[in-house]
């Protein structure tokens, strides 16, 4: 479903991703963990191109969504230099517009990022209506249905500033769901929450997982990772150091950095 | 007759108040529509300036904005008014009412100032708002229009109010291109009676009342816009 191929990213001369590869299969729940500054958030944000890789490519459902990296293809370089025309032709045939791709990729942020100038209902309806995926009535019905599902139907007409962190994050999640995405990306969804509100957000995420949603989750909640993940990735120094199903990952880690990391956090 | 009687006679018996009302109307029209035009131009320029400069088009837009702001902030309003009325419009062969000319001139001028105000306003909106919009699949323009600009405008209402007050007072120079505004109408009374004290004090009071009224309106707008901040 999502393919990350040999991605490099440098921020202010600080290498963050160093040739990272990973593949997310449909229906899979992948949890990404790693020390802070390891590049796990950047990896996630590359998947929907919120961050554009310096090198390497991102694919969504087999379609290229990032710029072409000519070094990954035969016939796109000439004498070792990028062949502009060949690249343009290749993009024409294989590249998917990023705005279209993002309609299928919901994203949930650490700081919720609900639209402050809109009510809860308007937050949920904005994108489906603006992008002409639904009529206003359809979007409203969908929004109300989602709000009822998380028990916040009474908050439809309030502004985000009146909500608690847990409520904001759950609404941010259903705002992404209102687009009927194929995959959901979670960027540390519980890190900015008060401890007592973490549970309600994780419960909603579990519900999503049970419904069979494809999910990629960057988190520090190890218990949650163990419970929900089909596969856990350990990202460190800009590469995937280890990946395994959760039982094996947590009980029998092999990479020395991972052993060290788990000792500290568990 | 004392000065009061002279003024009263000119105002009421000789129907000078009609001129004053026309002048008041012109002042209001120029200030309000000038600001509206300034807002539109200012928002466009601010976005041109803030858009990520990754292609030659966006670089060009940014450069054009810089030149625009430099020209309109770097020359006096009166000079711009005179240039537009006596040089630019005649050269273009345009014949439009002088009031419209004045509104355009003040709108263009105000756009330069508003663009800098709006730029600050846009930068004051959390980057997460843009990210959330883009992540949902909205394009840059939709995100700006529906999410960022409404919040930016709310943040800069007090500063925009300041700009409007400055604009309102600066309209007093439009008589340079023969538009009769509130200043000109009272000047006419003063000149025809050779009694200057009362007309000019009244003129000052009228501006003061106008500005106080505008201040009140801005406060009201601020309070309404803050509805989404209330806990």
C-alpha cells in the first residue's frame, strides 16, 4: 500500500533519514518506535509527503507520489546525469497527484491541529465538501454519524478551543475518517495529552484497528504497540534497524541499540 | 454678526450643510472602499510573499510584491494621487469619475500597508493548521482561503483598525484632485466667510467623532471574531 524506497532527508545539514526502506501492506498495523531524533516522525511524514525526501521515492498503491529519483530507475539517467525528458515521461505515466493521494491517507498529529476558526462539525465537513467528494448534506450526515460513534454528538457546534485534549484528538481522528481514507498515519497521537486522556484516544484507535483499517503509528506507548501491532519497526540513525512481529520484537530483540532502548523504556 | 452667527448663516441659511454632507459621504466612501480594495490587494500580496519560493513563477510574484510595496510605501499619498489623476489615467486614456479615481488610489496605497500586516497575520497562524489542511488533500489555495486567512485576519483586526483610521484621516488630501471631501467642504465655508476658527474646529471634531466611531466598531468586530476563542 505504501512503499518507502531508499529515502534520504537532511534538515539543516543534520541527516535524519539515511536510505530508509519500508513497506506497508493493506490491512496491516505497523508501529514505528525509536529514540527521539531518530527520524521516525520524519519517516511517517514522508509517507504522505508532508516532508519531501531529498532522495528516494514514495509509492502509494503502486503509484509514485514523490518526485522521481532517477538513480532508482534504468533509463532515467544519461551519462550519469538525470535525463529530464525521460523523467518527465516517466512522471506522466506513473505519478499520482499528491493532493489526490492524500485524500486516501488520513493523518493524525501530535498537536491535533483542529481548525480553530471552524466548529467541530465544520472541521469534519470542510475537506469532503471542498474536494467535492460529498454534498453538504452527505458530509453533515457522515460527520454526525462519526460524532455519535465517539459519543461527542453534543459538541458538533462548539469551537475546538472549548474541548479537552482527548476530545480534540478523537475529533482529529474522525476528521481524517470522514474522508474514508485507505490508510491512517498517526504521528505520536497521545504524546501531547494529559495521562488520563490517553486511554480514550487509544481505545478509538483500537476500534479502528479492529475494523481492519491500515494504520501506521509512531508512538511511545509500548503496551499499545504490543497489543495492536502486526509489525513493529525500530528506527534509529535514519534507518530501520529491526522489524518484527510484536512478541518477537519485545521479547527477543536482536539489534544492540534496540536492546538498549527497550531496557530504558520498558 | 459674531463668528458663530456667520458660521450658522453659512451652514443653515445658505445651505452649507448640504456640502458638508456630500463631503462626509465622499470621505466615508473613499475610506471604506479604499480599505476593502486594500484588503483584497493586501491579502493577495501577502500570499504571494509567503508562498514557498520553489519555482520561477513564485520568485517573480515575490519580487513584484517587493516592488509594489516599496513604491507605494516609499512615496507620499498626495504624490500618488496626483500621479494617478494627472499622469497615469490620462496616459491610459481612462476617463472615470474622480471619486472612483480617489478610491482606487487609496485602495492601491492601502494594499501595500495591508500586505505587510497580513503577512504578519499569516505567519502568526500555527503551521499545524496548514499541515492539517494539506494532509486532508486540500491544495495550497483552499487551505489558505478556508483555514489560514480567516485566522490571520482575526489576529490582525486591531492592526487593520489602525490602518483604517490612518486611511480615513489621510483622505483629507483628496481635494488635491478636486474631490470635495469633508475637509474641502469646511475649507470652502471658511474661505467664503473669512472666518477660520469655527469651521476648522468643527472639522477637527468631525474627524475625532468619526475615528471614535470606527474605534467602537473595530472593538465590536474583535469581540465577535473572538467567539471561537471563548472557553
